[in-house]
């Protein structure tokens, strides 16, 4: 089921970087995210709740500026 908060996300397993795009269009990169966390995120039905409990505030991050080539895949 699509999230009402998170539009898409993508994970670079080699670099352990998770990119999340919110429905507002804002995108962030989260660093040093374990694959197991991303797999749980994919399976979790309510993405916004999982994000708030397991990702937000737990990883170093940066906002992706418009025009940055960071890719993302539909959830």
C-alpha cells in the first residue's frame, strides 16, 4: 500500500545509503543504514510510522538539493 508521507525510496547497498523522497518532493540521504533495516522498511505497511520509529533521528543524513542526481525507486 502506498504511503501518505513517503513517495519513494532507494537503497545503495554497497555504500549503505538510503534515499527517501517524501510526497512533498523533499529528499534526504541517510548514511550507514543496514540492509536489514531497509528490508524491514520495504515490508512494513505503514512507511511513515516505520520511518519515525526506525530511521528519523537515528542516522546521519543530508537534504538532497533540487537537480541532484540521486535516484529513487517507487515503493
